[in-house]
C-alpha cells in the first residue's frame, strides 16, 4: 500500500506520453507527503537536525533510486527511501549481509542501527534506515557545516551534497513537501506554438541533438517557472544565450534559453513557484554575451534528470501538453 503510494511520486516525474485519462494522483501524494513530513518532524525533535535537511536527504535518495531499481530481491519498502551501499549495513566482513543483531553488526563495523525500538537493526525497516542516516549526518556534530561534511564523507560526491542542500532550501522556504504543482511556461492566453521537435538533428539551443522543445512566441512574452524549484544557474551561455536553470524537488533540471530579459532581482539560489515569471521570450544566443536576433524569438525549454553523476535529457513535449491543458482548464473555471 505504502509502496504503491510511493510509486505515485515516481510516476509524476516520469517521462511519459500520458493521455488525458490519466488518474490524478495529487490526493495520494498529499497524504504520502504529510506522512513523510510527520516522520521527519518527529526525527528532527529527537536528533536536533532540521526537518528540511532530513527530508532533503530522503528525497534525494528517492530521486536517485527511482529509476535504477536494486537487483536485490529484498528491496527496501516504506516511506523512507534512504538506502545504503551493499554490505555497509552489516559490515564488510560480516558473513551475514542481512545481519540484524546490533551486537554483531557493531563487531563487524557495520552502520546499521535500531530506530524502531524493537531491538534489531533491520535494513528492511524504514525507521532503522532513517536512524542510521541521521547518525551518519551527526558524525561530526550538529552544526550545518558539520552535517555538510558528514554528508560529503558519506556520499563522496559534491553533486549529492549540492542536491540535498537545494532540496533543503526549497523545503525550508515552502514549509511543506507537497510541491508537485506544475504550470505551462508561457501564459496560455499568449500567442505561441510549439511543434514536437525533440531529438531533431538541427535546432536552436541544443547540442548534438535538439534536447528540448521550442516554444515560438513574440519578444517579451513572459516566461514562467513550470515548477517549484531553486534557481541553479542564471547567466549567459554561448548556445542558450540568457538562460535560467531551475532544479525541482523531483531532481529534474528545467532549462529556459534564449531569453530577452530576466525578471528583475531574480538570482541563483532563489526559490520559485509554478507560474512565477522568471524572464521574457527573446532570441539571445549563438555568440558572445548579448548576441541576439540570429533566429526567430522562442523559448527553448529542456528537461534533464539527475542520474547521480550526470544529467540526461528527456522529452518535455508531453509534459508541456499536459500543463497547457491544466492551465487552460484552470483559466476556464
Ligand atoms: Zn530549442
């Protein structure tokens, strides 16, 4: 039951060609995220770690594991997505990789702890995995700087720590984990068109293939964030011109290119909401900073998933169709 609820999060972030009959999962997601938030609030009280940081670690792990299912037959279940590398739980030299005995795990220098209070450190138990992670986070101390170093020591990867800090910042500002609302990147009452052009061999703003969808509209048409997220990148790029990259809590990077201007005062690190104006359509790019007018004005919109070590592009077209339909529906009300 809980497992299938969690799958709902995966499905909302999945590249798909969902048709209009897609069943809304928003209610289940709300419920699920309320349950998760309650666990993280409680864990925060016990450990002294801010709830949003615990939530961010779990959310990060969720986004990383959702597409590469473990081959292990006993896949962790429940509301907590945190997993640990093979054999770390029981200890490298432990003859029993599924050991649950606290004493022998300790002897073999495993990391597994008991968080549920049943006297066992069970890697299948969500609360045991959560307690083990918070203990890792507190290894050096309770200050945010200490936790950051502890996280780096655990993941051995600055990307992971960056993602966790980004998610934590979004949760801190919004105060909730229920952040799956979406918006079409242009106002639906504007004049625009967007042919399905993903993967085309030539296009504006892509590299080897066209990694995104071009939305043609007049100069100055407002460009809006499609999601809740954090501004990761803002500035000039030789191909993209004036562009903005926004990371959402599903660990998807949304790329908006060829802008004519940015929304005043918007800067890297800002938290944005779906529908919030971030800039305006233009034709910047393909040259030195400020180059403009080498092609017709349009918004190049790309979506990239974080694969752990690198981002990979997927087709935004069907998402755009869905968000456009939803915005039109909301407008008609
Ligand atoms: Zn493009």
